[in-house]
């Protein structure tokens, strides 16, 4: 399992209703917080749920690294 970090861009198996499947991680803890790159909506997923829905880690976006 790859380590997930704040600022990582990830692709999920399910597309968001807005059409985007790429998210930016903004919080890593018991829950994973991520922001949709299509519509800026933020969601929290329990870690096991996140791991199940994660398709791939696309890379690290430094611009979002320090965001809380
Ligand atoms: Zn969206």
C-alpha cells in the first residue's frame, strides 16, 4: 500500500457527479479528506473506504501541500 500524503493528487474508481475522478488530499488521519478538482467539493472518507476506492496516486501537488 502506498503512503498517502497531504497534497497528493489521486484518481478514484468512481467518478464524482461533476465528471472528475481526480482529487487532492488535504487531510490525512483516521479519515482521509480530499477535494474534488472538478467542483472543489470536499469530502471525508474513512481510511478503509478510501483505500478501496483509490485507483492510483497521480503525483504530489506542492501548491496544496500546506493546506488545512
Ligand atoms: Zn466534483
